[in-house]
């Protein structure tokens, strides 16, 4: 039995048994009179404890973040009387229900009812809870009789951003307040993919290929393949992320399928199978599942000083959080931590507003 596959009940039993052994060993340690014996018992207890803690760590939950596309004032596409935001929510809730029954899986959503959530805010919600995968669920539309399912990962270039499907799914940002500043970076020629997304691209493609395979095998959709495109919603995430176009509402047959409870059940089963395969074959078999993944973060350097300055000092002008790094006797003071360069730029703007006119962004790996 692999340690990685233990469920919470098994871990609990092992924990109790080990604790008992430790108590027995500790007692033996107290009773033993010779130094070598004492050393042996102490070493053995320590080894046992570290094994238990390692097994508990490897048994951490696998967290799935589900993002039902659109919602609230943004209905998504509407054809033949079918409304995208309703279908994506129904599918996401079914996926979540099925996954929640699996031991060791936690599910979070960007929305669980009919509400508006800005595109740029969805990724950070998943980042905040340290999700292992991000799955955005959508339905497509076209003026032709096109049908079938396709799965997308983040594309890096202008051409990807301008793909018809990405344009449709991104269109909602123009209805959001202050969209020009919120999406400034995205509107530039090159999307400027971060190091984290680049690192995740391989894993995103693996997850996308499992989803695509299942959408064909289980949900019986026509295969529209795995593709890259510039979706705003995938831009801010720091974990493997995919966007699934489950089918075309503009196609009368496929629209009826996606709008039916039976169709949604099949699509949900396909996604669940794919996510479980990904967890078992990729996430648990990479070192990353048991050791902290190195993350690139963006922070703002305010100034350097030889003195140690408490973070609550008025010299930081109320900025929070503040941290420092020491090198060659000089302490460099930083403000904040962001997952993208764009969010880092917002932190810098705030620092400048507070009077740190020389503040600049630094990229860190931790
Ligand atoms: Zn959509």
C-alpha cells in the first residue's frame, strides 16, 4: 500500500498506533540505564514520529476549484432558449457533488448561485485557497451548426487572445467597472505569461488532455481537441488550469443535451473521471505533491537601511505587510506579495501614492 493513497481513516489508525508505540518506547527509554540503549530508543522514537508526520503530509487534501462560467448580469451565450450561465452552474455543482464524495478531495467554487464574479477575480480566489487545479466550465456558440467539446489552456500570444472563442469568453470584461486598468496588461500585445503559468503549462495540458479524452469517451461529445487560447480567467491562476467548452448551445441537439439533467450528469462524470485521473497519475506522482512548490511572487522594494525597523514603524506609512531581507549588513524592506506582475504593479502604485517614489517591483522565488 502506497503511503500516498492512505485515506483519513487509515491515517488516524496509524497515528493512534504510533502514538502508543512512542509511549511504550518512551517508557523503555526512562527505564533503560545504559547510554547506548537510551540513544537507541530516542532515535527509534524520532524516526517513527517523522514517518508519521511525513505520511500525514502526503495525505493532504487535493483541492479542486470549480469555476462555473458567467453568472449574474452576464448570462453568457443564449441560444434555442438555453442559457449558458445556468448550464455551467448546474454542471459545476454536479461535478462538485461527485468529487466531494471522494476521500481526500476538497471542492471550492467561484460561485454557487446566479451572481456576477469579475473574470480577473476568479483566479485569485483559487490562489488564495491553494487549489491544486482550476477548472472553468463553459458552453460555446457559433452561427454554423458546429458541435463538440474542446478544452483550453492558457495561450501566450496575441493570436491566442484573438481566437474567436477567447474573444467571446473575454467579452464580459468590457461590462466590468474600470476594466481598462484591471485588464491593462492583458490588453497589451503579448499576454506576458508568468513563470508560474509557464511551469504549470505542461500540467495544464495533461489535465486538459484527460478532460478532453473523457468528454469524448464518457460524455460522447465530438472531439474538438485541446487548444491554447488567451482566456482572462486562466491568466491569474498559479495552479494547473483549464477551461472546458462543454458543447455548443447554438446547435439544437447539443444545446438540448447540455440543458438536460442526463446530459449534465454525463459531462460532470467525464470531468470527475479526468480530475481523479490527473490527481492519481500526475499530482501524486510528482514531487510537488509532497513538497512545497516553489512559487514566483512579486513584491515591492521600498528602501534599504542598515537599521532594523519594526514593521509597525510610521516610516512604512501604514503599508502592510512589510518584510525584509538582509544581505551584507543591509536590510532591504519590501511591501506586499503578489502572484502576478500585474498585481505587483498595483502594489507599487500604492507604495508610490504613499510617498515611496523610488519603489520598484522585484521577482522572488520562495
Ligand atoms: Zn462562456
